[in-house]
C-alpha cells in the first residue's frame, strides 16, 4: 500500500518553489501548519530527510531533489487527468483556438469552417493565420488547441495532411527569362528575391532565401504574388495559389537546372489529443476532409 499522497508531494513542491512554508501557504491558500504537518509526515513515512533549513530558507536535500523530480512527473500526469476529466464533463467546448499556416488553401479553410459552423453553431473559433514557425510557436506556448503547419513542434505528433508544391517564378519580362538558357544559382543571386516573413515572435527562420543581391520581405503569399506579377523580382510560390496569374501569362516558371520545384508537407497537430473536445475533433476532421493530400 502506498504511504504518500499526491497532495503531500504537491505541498512539498510548493515549499521548494516559493522558498518556505509561510510563502507556500500564501501561494496555495493553505494554512502554514497544514503544510508543515504534511511535509513532515511525508518525511516520516518515507524515512528519508527531504528538506533542510539553510539560513532562513528551506532547501531540498539530495534525496529530496531526486524524489521530488520523480514526483513532479506524477503531479503533471495527475493534472492532465484532471484536464481530461474536465473536458469530458463540459461536453462541447465554448471555443476552439486554431492556428493555420497560410499555405493551407484558403478555399478549403473557408469550407472547413463553414461545415464546422453548421455542426457547432454556438462554439466560437479563434483563428490565427500564421507563417513558417509562427504556428508551432503558438502551440508550444499553449495558445492554440489545433495547429496546421509545415512543422511539428518537438514533443508532439502530427498527422500529414497534404503536400504543397512550390514553383520558382518571375514575370515573363524579367531579365532572368531573357537569358534564354537553363538557370543556375549564381544567376538568381544577382536579382531581387521576395520571401515571406516568419510570423513567430521569438526565433525566426529564413526559409528559402538564397542570399540574393536584394531581398524584399513581405507578410503574405498574396502580396508576394502581386509583386512578382509586377516584375519586381522572383520567388518560390505555392503552385495552387498561382493558377490564374500563370494562365494569364503574368507569371512564368523559371527554367532552373535544379530546384525549380520544392515540396512541403502540411501537418495537423493537436495540443493534446486526449483533452481535445468534440468540437476540436470535428474541426480537425473537416480540415482533413476538405483538403485531401
């Protein structure tokens, strides 16, 4: 039979985190005497000293540090169990927070949200349209329940949704098209490249930049397409977003010897699949259904 309880470990954790019994009592809204009693009873039950007083501050012993490190894993799992239970008790969520990379087709996103609205008319949706590592950053920070992006953050599992093909393009009158031969990397570096800005607030990545003589950075793929159509540079752009300007002769694929086409896979990732409620799961299902790979 187990002699210690999670509540005892939680109180010990509070003492260590807040630097003493009085501070812990104030932080977790327990009496100082109850915390003192719980921690000392825990030590007696285990037969191991967990705390020692250094100056006026309670600190873990070596044994206490080892045991609390293991106990923290149990406390975390217990918290997750309570979150799952709360989600089950609530039923449908009041709000779903979704981060979607702008590479996900806009018409498919609109269709998925329309389907979701019909099924869950009273559930709010907070949509974040992100670029590159912006969405994964939000998932890691706990700001969204569901992510669609080309990256799966470390520690998470993502399901592949579809593959996006990028083409290197420029306006037909761009000097690169006037060379009349297959192009190499050195040819591209002499001209302006347009790239889309990473929407992350922290560490950002420079995806696809070749070190061109000039780089112009924009916030949206649509802006890049419009500028390329005006002959203002070259870029790798999603093929699915360029059907009209390609057909109209406003854009023309660059004749690169290699690397003219690039492919990126979009993944769908839950913040926590077990905690996700029926509304979040339904939205994930619609995002997959309307955007087959």
